[in-house]
C-alpha cells in the first residue's frame, strides 16, 4: 500500500494510483518492509517508494525512490536507487501480447503515465534512463519483445539538446533493429531540460 504522502507525490506527476499499486508500487517505511532478497543496498535509504521493475518473463529489478535522497560523489541528489550489480530489466507496465505496437518510455514515473494514457493498441515498457537497456555495455535480452513490432521510443525532452542522450537513442535504435523491430519512431516531447519528462507534460493537463 502507498501512504497518503506517497500517493500525493505520484498523482502530482499524473500517475494513476490504482495502476501503480496493481504493478506492486508501494511505500516502505523501514528496511523490514522490503523483502529480504531485495533489501541489500536499499534498506538503509528507507523510507521511500518501492518500484518492482518486472520484465515480461517475470524477472524483477527493484528500485527505491527515497524520501531523503542520498548525495553522490559529485554532490548531486540520487533520486532513484537500484541494487548494485543487478541486471536491468525493461518494465512491462502494460502487457498486451497481441499488440503490434510497443512504446518504450524512459523513466520510472514516465512509463507509468504512458501505461495510463497511451492508445490501447500499444504494449508499454519502461527503461530506467536513456542507457537503461544496457548491462555491462551489452543490450539486455528484454529487447527481444520488439521482434516484428512497430516501436515508438520516448525519451525525456533533453534528447533534442543533450548529445549524450541523443547518442544513447541512436544506439538503442541500432539494438532494436538488431532485434528485428518492424519500425522505430521517436516521440518528441515539448519542453526543455533533463527534468522535462512525460509525467511533467501530462501533469500540466486537466
């Protein structure tokens, strides 16, 4: 279950609470609230919101959004944490095995928003950051879900201005082509800056 405070944080970013809770998103107030097999490296950063990123074949990579973000070596706040050395997954936030079209959306809240608002003919997947489809420099096996399907990729608004993000998109397109995607298109978001994501855009709408 989500606390009132965490529900407010999600709804402020246009996330549907019913969908989030159905996908296992929940509040963790102490490290004991995190299942033991997921606790390593995350427990000391509670309280926060736990997001169990689940792949199409049932593998889980757990993410924590701490209420009090830790500070990294560059003096920056770390808003989201994964367990170290765990292979990333593409989060299947809206399954549709018959879908001929797939949305791949960058970001934890952003992919949840897409799952709520995208046309019904799309299956929806999330990646954690523009390079969240790589592990040790190699594309993850989850990309195989695009085989024979039309793909639309949605990065944050800075994909148009940040060279590193742009290159990540170019390399992702190459990986999707290798996985036999029928077509690859890009969803362009209005706005600017690395914090402008789909959740920010939709949160400004009635």
